[in-house]
C-alpha cells in the first residue's frame, strides 16, 4: 500500500487514536507497575484480533502479525509503557486521575502510535511479506530498564528480528516533523555514589582528624581534571557531580562522612570503559593522599543508543514518501538516555523523534501534546513496517 493509503487510513481513525491516548494518559502507572495498562492494551489487541503473549518481563506484551507471504524477515515496532512520579498540573479533560503519577514523557503517545500501527498492519496482513512483531515494554524509566529484561526473555528471537523501529515525542518540533540522527544518538547513563569516610572531630584541631570534606573536594577536582585531560578527541560526554552531603558537620565540627553523587554520560562505549577505569583508579590515589577511606559505587545504566546508519538512511528515504523532505530534521546527538539502546546493541535499530507541537519539555508537570501528532506517528510507523518487509 502507498504512503497515501496509510495517511488516509490513519487520519480516518484519528478519533480512535485520541480515545486510546486519553485513556492511557488518564491512567498512568509507574515502572514495573503497568498491570492496568497492559490489560487495556491486551483488550485492544484482542478487539483487533491480533495475537499476543503477555507477562513478559513483568507487564510486557509481544504481539505478532504474520504476513501471508512467507519470508524470514521480521520487523519490530516498540513502545514503552511506564509513567513518571509527577503530579500533573494541566487542566485538560483527560488529566491523570492518579495522584502523583503522570505520562510526562509521552509514553502514552508512543503506545497509541504503535498500537494504531499494529491495527493498520493487521488489516493488511494478507499482503505482508514476513512478520511484524509489536513490543509493549515496561519500565523504560527505571533501571535496569525493561528493554534489557525483555531481551533476556527472548523477544528478539524465534525468529530473529531483522530490524527494530521506535519513536519518542519531541516538544521542540512541530506536528508533521520528525527528527533523525544516524550513529550515536543518545548517551549511556551511569550513576555515581562516592562515600568518603574520615575521622571527625574539632575543626580547630586538624591534626586529630581526617577531613572527608577536603577529600571530597580533592575527588571532585582531580577526577574532573583527569576527565577533561583524557578527552583529547573532544567527545560529547559529561561527568557531573550534582549533590554533596555530610553526616554531621558544622562550622567547627569535622564530619565522619561525606557523600558525593553524580552522573557520567557518553556516546562512545570504549570511552565509557576508559572513564570507569579512571574513576576506580582514583580511589586508591586519593585515599593515599588524604588518608580518607573512599567507597565508589558506580551503577552502570543504559548503554548509548546507536542508530544503524544504513537502516537510518533507508528510513529517511522511505519517510520522505510520507513526510516532505523539509520536515525531516537532522538532529545532533544528545546526552539524555533511553533504554531502547539495549535493542540497538543487539540488532539494526532506528529511533526517531516525533514532533508534538507543544513546547513544554518532557518530565514537566505541564507536559502535553497536540494530538494531531498521533495520526502522523501511527501512519508513518505502519508505512515503515510494511515497506521494510515488502520492499527492502
């Protein structure tokens, strides 16, 4: 089917996509708690007579649309399901009805677009050459990330997925625009917790104490300097410390413990490992120079998200049949993170941004979307999946 067919079909069912999105928006659930969301999605899949398996990695769902024309190709569309612990401050008729919970990152839009695409593709299953796999994934917002858990449960296998596509809302872009970036697109995200243990006492008797405040200052200064010196190639990366707290302490009291918290982000996995080593090596060096005890807890988060250049090039060419070229926007890599990255480290992946026409950023209590973006996301995803199966 042509791009025009998917445009018209997606537009004709726009009221249905809005209904789905508003239900999901009103009933947000946090990471690993998406039971009601899963039940609703399964009801919609059943209404459309789309086969699925549930309870994968908790509340995850994998639906399958088997094309009538036999092929080894499997194309996958993925949506994340979880909301954020934010009290919504909008006044729309479809505001969250759950106190302290809100779809402030657009996952309600992601689910609606992927579900809508599945419905359109299922209508055409007799003409599809291969298999469409639909992933509704829990817990994108919380480590270890639902994507990693679903991969462990085999969602990319039996048969092996050939390519995976996903989207994310973009407040800075108008409805009808999409954003693309081949190669490294989004950063890895590691959390740093450094406990510096000294010997407390009177500030006027420095010979009797081991000052963890001084040691904390040395940690921040030295690791930050090393980080800058190491980055001779000017990689887009960041090592930031955002919080320092002490257990006790006053103007004349040296505390026993200082904790530093920070984040490290990178678009390059080899560089990521180099910085990890630098941080671990710094522990013994600063312990020796300050006599404090340092405990580094480096929690490895999501890897960097890599858009397969060949697949992204194909996607842009295909999308230009659906969206005029000037509305396909080249984006720069960004240091935010997304657990779609786990899929991108396993198979060819393409992750793009969907313009939503409202400028309030994600993770904000006033976040909302222009719902006209739904028919764009639904139609483009459906068109992409069909074209990938039938014409690549």
